[in-house]
C-alpha cells in the first residue's frame, strides 16, 4: 500500500492574510508565524517591500487537518471553483436538526465576510453553498 502523503490546500487570492484569518475562524485553525520568526511582523520586516504580504498560511492546531496556504496573485477569480471545501458542521444530523445546525453556522460566518448563496433542503438532507470573502465557493455540510 502506498504511503499517505501530507498535503496542503492552496488558495490564489488578493489578500492572503485576510483570507487566512477568515478560514481560521471557520475551521478553528491558527496562523503561526513563519519558521525562524517569533512574529509575522518580524518576518514582514525581513522581506523586500515587493514580497511583503504575498502569502499567509494557517494550520490545524491539533495537527490533523491539512495546512491552508494563501498566495497573492494579480488576477481576480474568473470562474467557479473546480475544487471546494465542504465544512462538515452537521455530521450525523438529519432533517430539521441538520438544517438548524447549518443555518446557525451560516449566521456565524456571514458577519465574518462569507456570502450565503442558497440553502438546499429536501426535508431530510441539507447543504448551504457559500462564498468566502474573495468569492471562493465552499459548502456547509
């Protein structure tokens, strides 16, 4: 059996730090300073001006989830994501209980900059497609 390989999920974006902080709030992740630096400010001060704020990253403090990496790119988002995150906040729940859990999480994320796209509910299963502050699609599931 092949070895499991660590991976990260990379986001192209306009504002890496802002998007990293948003996803930290969504997932309970943290933004540690780059290796070898006590703070992000110390890291920024060590960089040439044109490279400052060009990336950020956040990690699962338990070490289980993948690292999320955010890199500044000049172009804006042009089309629907081909890959998106499903944030699993209602695992094991069904019906009205599932819908209520998803709606509560949606209500928490909208003030942070998320956009509620729609609520999909068939009386048993539910999902809420959303967008992060830069328009990247994700689902509350």
